[in-house]
């Protein structure tokens, strides 16, 4: 290894597939001989602890050019490494080489980063696993399954994931490496028989990847329906068969990985849906989206609202609310721990469907960990809604059905495309000029809405306090506006019909089980027309006129009432 060689520290463990948390001890591997590079702790930023005497640099800096030119690397939890090696008989298997293979083949092909997909750990009988819980086997199967579901990302599931990987590799009959041209493969799935045909009939190839790498190869006769939602557990490449000319599939120990022709390391676009929309209908300029790029999708069919998870102008995730996905909690929990601590929930109610969606261009620079992006949403009855810092130039699509964003490792997402079934509604660049502030503007720390003609108010509170986290105002025409952070299905809510006043008091408060004091606001509403009193000073009582401005950042909140032009 050369002086100052970079060793990429990945976001997920190469053995169990779960994310690292800051402070987790890990080992890194580099080069085919798989030497262990000693123990380090997972960093809280892109900068790793390199206080060692070895000629390499641990690195997590996004888009680092030295990492891109470095050999493959694998990163594993210290306890996962010990577990993987623990039950092999000494000298019975090339243990580290097996772990090296499993860790590096999680990437779709050599030179690509491992995909950011959640591991799907199947339920297994805990007998023999939970030796420290001897009463576990005596519980009813339904209760054991329920306990398992509550153990997501727990040591139990990490243990199971590593044990399953080790056992499946040990039981594989395919000990020797082999490779086959992809276009000659009719079908294959991990742990299943490989079927080949020199001239397969179906013209489309779909590759499915999971947290262990290539999982399935299929031949399709035609593109399938595009109504499926994105997956957190799988990623897909769907291309015409001729696009894979010269591509080989490597097989060993039940695992598989693509081998691209020399000089074609960029590879293919990777989607979070098995039925992606056609590329040419989704992007105004494909040259701005060089592969390999992991693309996420947001399906807008039957969408009743969107929650943007934002911090400092950057977007980290997006949740489309539907009747089947009322809460954005699952999307929030899929974020890394560090991101969950900083994001704000920016909720936008959608009435009657989105007629137009636009996004500003992101200035992407190597090493830049922020990706500020603004959005424009138009609905059938509410007009334009702006989210983020003010922009005048947007890429806009009419009647969107699918929004498309990238999924960079360790970075905020950015929207790059959108799809509409009407070919006349293709993505176009549009300049929008405003003589005054738009009727509705939301930044990650400010939102505003009118109190005029309000027919119903919902107030979201921080649990176990009287402090307001967010407000939804519904108007006489059925439209809704959201202020602050409205966490549907999570925070306690109080609802007021036909309100006559909204009253608030800005003060400091202490969150439950936390020592830090924050600025917060107590909010109540009333339907009483008579004068009313409040306990304590500094209350502002507003009749249902003017605008309500809501400031929120890092858990702190503040309200102000403005009469006339906000």
C-alpha cells in the first residue's frame, strides 16, 4: 500500500449490513489479502481518527477523489468481525478472505460504493441464540415474533444477520470463483440454481440488489407497471439486454457481483423501485446525471401531503403521505442517527393533487456536505407554495406522478428529475420572478399563514409539555396550511373547530429528560367570543385576522402575529 493511501470507511457494516453509529468500534480491510487495519471508532463527521503509525488514511469525506482511486475496502463492526470468525475451526476455512469477499461484494461492481439499503433479517427461532434468555422459547410464537419486530437494528438482529451470512457461505457448494456473461443468463437468484441460455428471448434484464449485493437476475418481456413505491431494502437496475454487452457476473460462495468491461467503471443507474420510469422522460439534461447514481423515487399518486426532512437548507429525506402511510415516522427512523438529531419536519398538506413541481439546481462541489435546494409546489386550489431559500430558477414539471432524487452516501439528497405520463409535460427549466413575497413561503426555520377564514386549528405539542411544535390551519374552502413542525401520528394534537381566537406565549422551557433550556411557545385556541384570561404573563391573544409567523430551529420555536402585509 502506498504512502497516504485512502481507506474508505463505509456507512454500513460489511458483515451485518446495519449502519454504524458515531463511536462504534470498527475494523477496515483493504486489498485482496484482507489484512485487518486495526481498531478505530466511527466518526461523527467525514474526518476520521488517524492517530496511528500505518501508511494509510481512514476517510469518510464525501466525493473524496483519493477514495475513488483507491482499492476496494470493507468496514465491519468489531463485534461482527469477532462473531463471523468465532465458530470457524482453526485452519478449516480462509476466514478473513471470506469476510473480505462478503464486505466488498456488497457493492454492485468494483469501483462502486456499497448501496445504502437496509438489511432484511428474517425471523428465526431464537433457540440457541438467546442463551441468556432461557425463558424465551417458552413464549407463544406470536409473542416471540412481536419481540423480534421490536428488535430492529438491535444486537439480536445484528447477531442473526452475521450468523446467517457465515452459515450460508459455509454451506455453499460454489467454493471456486467463476464468471459468466450477463446476457447469457436466463435467471438466477441467491441460493437458487443458475439458468443459462445463449440466446434468451426476453429483451429486458432486471437486476435486484440487497444489503449483501446482487440478489437476483431476471429477464422481462416488457417494462412493467410504474405504480410501485420505493424500497428501503432493495435496489434495481433495469436496462435493455444489449446495454450489458461485455458485462460479466462473478460467482463465489453463493454471492455474486458484476464485472464491467475495462474503461466502463461508471456502470448503470440504480433505482429504489423495480419499475422505474423511462430516463428520457424524467430529466431535462441527462448529462447532469452521470452513473453510477443511486436514485430514489417519491410516488405522488393519492398523495395527501409531503414531509420534507430538512436542516440548514438541505433535504435529507422526503415522505409522501397517503391513506396507507399516514405518518412519516418510518422515513425518519431510516435516517442515520446524526441526521435524526438535526432535521426539522416540514409538512406540506396537499389538496386535490400536485399540478406542478419544481426544484432549484444544487451546486455540488467535492467535499461539500451541504446541498441547499428550494422547491416549488402548485396544487389545484392553493396556488404556488415555496419551500427553502428563495430562488427564481426552477426545473418544473406539470402533473408529476413520480419525483426523482439522488441518494448519495452520507450526504443530503437532491431532486434531479420527475416523471409525468403526459409526454407534453416534460421537465423544463423555468425562471419565476416575484414582485413581492409569495403567498406561502416556508424555509427550514420559518413558515407563515393567514388566520382569515380559519374553520379549524390543530395544535401539535411536544410530548409531556404544553409547548407547541406545529400548527395546521384549515380554512372554510377546505384548504390547509402547516406551520412549524407537524409530525402527523406522532405528537399529541389538540383540535379546535370554528376558532375565534388563537393565543400564544413565547417563553423558555426544558424538554423532558433533558437539561438544556430552549425557547418555546405555548399555544391555545378558543371558540369563546368573550374576553378570556390566561395564567401567567406575556400572552398574545389574536382574533382570526392577519398572519401568523412561526419560527423554528433545532427544537426552539417562536410565534408572532402580524396585521396586514406579513
